[in-house]
C-alpha cells in the first residue's frame, strides 16, 4: 500500500498538469497572440468622430466565453459611443473583407464584442444575436442613422425647397459603385527602354446626375464646409471618402474638386450676398452716398410672408426684393464677411462663428482709400475686425434687445454726412431664435424693424441696400440657422433710393 502511494501522487500531479495545460489552450488572449501587422477596422458612417481601430489596447477589453472558449473582447457599444453617432437611433452594418455583412439595431448591443486573432482578424462575437452576425475579418463598422440629419449630411436644395439629404452611413442602404479612377501615368527611362505604369484609385462614387430630381437643371453651385464655393456641372460625381468619412465633389474633367461637401443648390438665384461689395463701390465711385440696412436673420421666405401678411408695409412699397444666395455657413460672421468683402468664405477667411479676421480688404477700407467717410453702427459686440471701429450699442432700457438703441445711433449718424453708413439690426434674428421664423412675435418685430427702415430710408440722401446675412428655419423648439437649407441660404436683396416717403 505504501509503495503505491508515490505512484498515485505522481499520477494525480500529472493529470492536474495536463488538465491545466489544455484548459489554458482554450483561453485566447488576442493581444499576446498578435505579432506584426494588425489591419485596421474602420468605424465610420453617421458619426462625429470616425476612427480606425488598430489595437486592442485602445479600449478596455473584457473576458467572454463563446462556445467553450475564452476571449478578450472590446464591447461594441464602447466603440460606437467613442465614434459619437449623430443620432440616438441608428443601425449598425458590419462588413467583412469578403463582402459578407450583417445589419442589426444599434440599441441592442448587449453581448456584442470585437476580438482579434491571427486566424480571423477583427471578429464580431455577438452572444445574443444570431450566429450570422458574427462577421470575421471585419473591415468596416458602419453607423447608419435612422433618419437624415441636414446639419451633418450633404443637402440638395433649390431656392424654394429642401430636396434630400445624403448621409455617409445611410448611403450604404443603396447600391454603391466602386469606380477605377484614373490618376495618371508614370514613365521612367532605362537602358532597355521606357517603362510606363498607369495608376488608378478605387473610389466609391455616384454620378451626380443620378441624384438630381427630374427638373430642368440650368446651374449648380456646390459649397464646402470651410467656405469653398464653385459652379459645377451635372456630369460630375459625389465621392464617399471612407477615410475622411465625408463626401467630395469630383468634377468629370478633373478640375474644381470640393472636399467635405456641405450641399448643392440647384438653379441658384442670380443675386449673391457678395454683390453688396461691388454694388456699393459702384455707387460710391459714381458720387452717390450709400446706406446699408443689414437685417440679421431675415430670410427671403420671411420677407415674402411678412410682406403678404402686412407686417412689412414700407419694405413692401419699395422695389421688390430679389432672392439672393448667402454663403455656407449661413451664420452672422460668415455672411457679414461675404457682404462687405465681395468674396466667398474660402477667400475672405471667415466661414463660421469662430473667425473674426478678414484676409482681404472690406468695403470700409476701400471706401477710405477712395476718400470716403464711413461708419458702422453695431449691437453690443464687435462681429468682425475691419478697417474701422464699430459704434457699439448696449441695451440701455433693458428690454432684451438693442435695435432701439441701434436705431437711435443711426438717426444721429444721418446728420454726420457719411458717404457710407452700415446699420446692423439684430432683433429679427433674436426673436427668430426665441420663437421661430414665422412666429407671431417674430413677425411683430419685423414690423418694428420695418418702421426703423422707413425713417432711415426716408431721411437718407442716396442709394439704399436692404439685405440680410442669412435666414432662419423652424425647429421643434423655435428657430435656428447655420444649415444648408433654402430657408437659411436665400435672403432678400432690396435696392432703393433714399429720401422718398
């Protein structure tokens, strides 16, 4: 009995070691198994922060048991939230290198993980979903918003209608074409002769013509998110650049590409907000004084409504406003800069609320060079840095608006023999934000501003321009602007003669 004891101990120890060895084989620590190149998995689509996942160390993995094996996996919910979806309601499309894909709802990500092994690359392990969702060698995870978001997508509009919004993620719901795009030819000369190579890139592109509605297209203008602005033709393409998670416009003749497209306007109006600079200079050079009445946040559709509903009787009696195209972004800084420089945002350097410095001269500097006396009547803050300092006006009577103080300053300025006077009223924009573009309170404020306009125009000796920097669209809360929509981008442009009652 004693002689058999050491053998039994040895046998038990051997069995324990073997069990431990085979048990550890079932634990797959991906980060330790990987060596060398790790392909990236793109998390893209309708997100604010697209990124490429190329390491297990970027996120905190958790241990999971799948079919008796243990893995280190990154919760799919963590990856998606890191990308910041543009909407709370979305679907996910998982695409493998072989084209096999799986789509499921983004609000059911419990038990969904990504792991990495040398054999399967990035692999989805979804414990609660059907096994067909476990895509191997994952190449892309597409976040697809349930509904389009105009603030984020590429918008196609006309001067009177918002037609459609293209989203980087939602575009995967429709047929996509990968085009071999010719980039050029390289040639080298060797002793044996010349060797040439033609280079192509594979681009996901959509013929623009296929996206246009069945209307007669005479002109198209495309605008980029940093102020690019160009006339384009319908023979071009929209390219979905997955690395940048953005749409680009690609010309059919390889010129005039616009990156990070904000939108395209079909048959834009002949007038532009940039015309103000050139029109003002023309009349100044021909000996006429110029008064510019700048009605912030007053869209062309608001002008038409106020005119027809009797809220703008004086402006209705003036020559009819022409619709004019503002610039993207349709916000105060960018619109104001385009008005007084005659240049697009890409040229003048102001394409959002963040910029204040102009890269080109404004009408104030040009007027001074021509020996003209100019003034700018503003609200309580300075909007842009120009060659002249604005006369600021604070809310002295505490009514929540500065337009009454601006009006009083403007009346005083009428007596000071200015050749060029720009008066910037803010209250239509203020009430539009608080109530909505066509709300009764906003319309009543338009009526108040119409009375200000009447007195200033009647007492001005010279040419008068009345226009806005941008419009305003309705939201669930009230009103807003800054989006590629016709309500925000089409403004009224009135040319009148002062001194008339």
